[in-house]
């Protein structure tokens, strides 16, 4: 640590590294959704096999991600942020590149399992690094910045993946995107160290980061999951995430397929409409955090501002029911309503995490967030396993792909309203839990 008397801003360099990692995380995750038609040709899948294999691949990733969420946080706490984040990123980058070696659906499922387990380490490591490098008053801002990397990753994917696949082959799309993680690893080891060991950090910035003495001098008692499950507030958040998290997975994995099948897009033509949806979702994430803050600043209670905002976002998803009807007029009308729904999801998700800190003390916030994240991952497994896979296979077999997507869009519209109703019934006053 430097003893210079000028105030450095090195913490924002760390934030940039976390943003970069989160972008790569979603880039590696989303590549396969753009390569689905290329894989079908390479492995000689018919229409029904294509849907079945793709659903199984998605389910494999979701199960692995849910399982990885159980232990990666504890492992990163044990190894420390520097080694833990590097290990997670290095392993998921290897998994991403390994997709190029797959020779069929089984091989792809195996590497997706490896990818899911290792990618689960990103957010625990990112949140831990943010806590180490930012004072309490800046953590929400830093988290919002690095979390936007998830949208940026989803935007970049359709812009580069089809281009690589068309010119060099689908294997190289996996290799190039996976290799980006190794570039990040070099930068991470050059620039990351805990503040007390970072020589590029001034004494003034160090003192600023550790100004929250009560935050650093006291250790919170750990709270068991079993105890937290006794509170209705825990179930309110967990069930809302269970219903709505799978919808984001549906957009991420199935949006390119929807556009290809309905509008006969080929090659790089898919890039712009998919990128537009995720640009809109990025904007939704920012606006979604701004609206409740605006209402609170106008004198609204936190409860009223939070629930009103969530209800607004839930209604903003509803026009997706008309995606196919509007899409028959113009593809861009379908892109618009799907983009609004994706933006509303990001706004909803940001505020759902905020309800955790509204209702629980700091010592339980991470645990409740973990429970909610696990429930969201389980929902992401069950939706394609019990519904999407069977429904798409059935309707594709009778050449009615439009009906399958119409039903899914109706589910998208209903999920948030039902989630809001559950939150309202189980936590009507969003009362603070006393442990």
C-alpha cells in the first residue's frame, strides 16, 4: 500500500475487473444459444431431436449451476478472493473451450455441467471482492456496475458468435469466447490484491474504504438455513424467485431459436435483434433501480415504493403475450415487446434482491439471497424439464411451433404477477425479521 497523500481511485479498477469477469461469464453461457442451428446440422439432428437435445443441455447446465451455488461461496471464502475468483474463472474458461471437442448431445451436456458448476463461483466472488474494496455507501453502485456485465455479455454474443461460426466453424466460436477468460486471468493477477497488500492504493483511499469501523470490527453470527426457513419473508422472496428466474433463462436460451424459426433468420442476421433485446434489458436494470429511489425521495415509504415498483415491472411484462401477433406485422414489434419484458425482468430482479435487505438483518442477507438463488435455479430446471421440452417437441411434431411459444409467453406474463401476489400475501408489511 502506497503512503502517498493524494486520494487514488484504485477501487474502480477492481470494479472494472469484476465487470469484465461477469461479462465473460454470460458470454460463455450464452454462446450455445446462437450455435443451436449449426449444432443441429453438425450432429444431424431432426427438428424433434434438436428441441429435445437442446432442452437437455439447458437442464444439465441449470442443475450443475444450482449444485455449484451450494459450495462455491464457501470455497471462495476459504481460498480468498484472489485465488478463488481466479480458480472459478480459469475452470469455466476451460469448460467453455472444451465445448469445441463435443461430438454430440451427450458430450455437450457433460461440458455444460462442468461450465455450470464453475460459473456458479462468479457472483459469490464478485460480491466478496466488492465488500473488500468498497465502503458501505458505494457497494450498491459498484454492484450495479459489475452486474450490468451480464447484459453486456448477452449483447456481445449475437454480434460476434454467428460471424465466427459462419467464417470459421462453430468450434472456433467456443474456442475464441472461452479463451477471453485467460486474458482476464492475467489482468486479475497483475491488478488484484486485498487492499492491505495493494501497493497501488494510497493511504487516503485505504482509510476511506475502511471508514465503516462497525462494519469491520464486528463479526456477524452465522444464521442457519433451517432457522431462516421458519420466516414467511424467506419464503416470499424464494417463491418469487422460483417463479421469475426461469423466465430470464428462457430468454437467454430460447430467444435466438424463436427468431430463427419465426423469421427464417440465418447466419449473422440474428445478431441485431438479439442484441437490441439485451440493450433494452440493460436500460431496464438502471431505470428499475431509479424508480423506487425517486418515489422514496418524494416521501413514499420504502414498503410502498418497493411494492409499487415491483407491480409496475410485473405489468410491463404482460405485453409479451402479443409478441407473435405483433410479430406477424413486423419482427421488430416482437423484438420490442420481448425487449420490454426482458428490461422489466432486470428491474424486477434488482428490486427483489433489495427486498432481502429491507426485511432481513445484514447477518442473514447473504444466506437468504443464497436460498432465493437456489430456488430460482430449481425453477430453471423444472420449467424446461416438465414443460418447455415436452411442449416444444409436441408442437414441433405437428408443425405448430407458434402455439408452443404462445404458451411460453403467456407463462412469462403470469409469472411476475403471481410472484408479486405471493410476496404481498406472505410479507404484506415487509416486516423486518428479528433473529
